[in-house]
């Protein structure tokens, strides 16, 4: 796994990137032809974003020296 992101600016940047990816996926889905798998993937992405936000909220600002 990668190194933990403890810097608040890096956390915000990470979340912006993930939200941007989510919006790209959302924009690519045609409402008329969307399948259940498409909706399930969007829900999974939102759950992952929520989980990451919870991790960031519970993580100290900086790693101890």
C-alpha cells in the first residue's frame, strides 16, 4: 500500500481527484441505456469516497516524528 496522506492539503487534493473521476464516470453514463451494474458502480464509488473521508477525519494532521 501507499504512504498515508496526513497533510490536509494533500487530502483535499486527493478527494478532488476522486470526485473528478466520479463525475467523469457519471457523465459517461447514458440514462436511457444505463444498466444496474452502472448504478452499482456509482454507489460503490460514493461508498469509497465516504470511507476515505472518514479515514481523513480520524487521521492526525501530521505523522508523529
